């Protein structure tokens, strides 16, 4: 495939990173930006060379010179816009979380199956250099078999209710464990495999005027027999972090998407009393690599990293924690879509 793919981005905030990645890609030409805030849309288009700026995503989908679309709008719009784009014959990269409910995920998967178009879910932690190295070390057997894994999504949302307050909408609640915690859940699923059961506790003691719990701690049982923990705290008073630890029968890895190193300890060096420090490139939102992998899949050059069914499994694992925290009971995690 030699002709450049025409790309469009829906959403000018998170979508700005997608727009820059498309504009820099040798096989893509960014042709449209859709953003309700037209001033922001014009700014993104001016920086990336997109010819069309609109506040109506349907105008973008009507264009025959647009073949690939990033859906980087607020979470409640993902399903509607993704399905519409797929049915318009576009290949779609949908930002995380894939959707706000499993029924929406099912609609998106069905649309991709029906149209034969590519649907990728943008779980960007799969492209973070430190996490990539941790996964390679695990897969190489360097730390043996995983028996416990943990990750945390710690982010202070106190001043980021979202455009129009969509993150604090009391009608269609955006559960933080899904919206932000999906990063940590997907990371553990990607490294440690499928989750089977979940038990979670939640409270709201920081963002007391929000309509959702601001802190959730979820315990997971993995199909492999490993156990795991995910902490999502969106009212915490500390710098953003996704500190993650992988405990294996032969060693341990400690990593974070905001650190230029990861730490490794193994039984290869039993006399070592300190962790080995391995340098990594610092890039905690590597959208450029994410978009690159999407384009490779669309061009038939590489397998798809995170398709609709994989994205839905992460949503299911997150919603199992929300359900468990609400009922006080363990919940089976759905894995088949």
C-alpha cells in the first residue's frame, strides 16, 4: 500500500496527541479535526496541517478521503461515534476506556465484525517503554512464574471535571475505576493474563462532592493462579503515578510510567542486596507508538495490538470491581465477547 491514508481525529484535547502522531506518520495525511470547541479545533489543525475543522463528527465521516479515524472524545461518546465511523467504512482507533458499559462494547464489536473494518482500543500503557521492558522480562522467564501483580492509578482529578463537567455527570456516571483505573487493569491483564474473579472495596473521602467513589481497591484472581491488586485513587494529593510491581518465583520488577528506570531483582544474583536499575525511555503517554501500531495493522503489516474484544475484556474487569464494591460480594469477570 503506497498511497497515504487520510486520517481524522474526533476530539481536540486528547485528540491533539493523535493529530500530531498522524501528521508525523510517513504513510498518513491528517485531513480533519472535529472538536466542539472550534477555537481549540483550529489550533490543533493549525499545528498539524488538517484542512477541515468542524464541530460535527458526521461531516468527517462523510468524507471519502478519510479512511482512518481516532475517536478521542469524552468516554460517553465513544460507542456512538465508533459505531458510526465503522459503518461509514472507516478503520477506528478508539481511546480508552472502550466504552462505559458492556452493551456498548458489544455494539462496537458487532459493528466491526459486520463491516470488516479494523477496531483498535487505545490502551496506551501497552506502549510505555518501562512497561514494555517489564513484559519482556516476564515473558523471558527472568523472574519465574508470576504469583502476585499490582498496579495503581493515582491521579488528582479535583480540578479536572472534564469539558462541560462530563466526569461529574450524576445521570450517566463515569466510574473512575473504569475511566482511569482501566490503565492499571489493562496493564495487569496484558502482562499476567486473564482475570477470573474480583473483590473490591471503595469509598469517597477526597472528592466528596462528586457522584462517584474516588478510591477503589480491587483484588483479582487470574486464570494462571496468580493474584493481583489494582488501586485507583483520583482524589489523592500526590504526583501522578502508575507504580506497578510484578512478583515472580525467581525475582521482582518494580516500574512506573513516570520514571526513567525500572528496578529488577532476581535469584541470578542472590548476593545482591539492592535492585538492579535498568534505564528506559521516559514516555508515559506514547500515543505516537500507539498510532503507529494502528496504522501498521490497517496496512496489513502487523497484527492488531488491542482489538475490540480485548478492549471489552478490560472494561469487563473494571466493571466487575465497580459491581463488587457496590454489592460487597465477589464478582466473576466476563472474558468472552
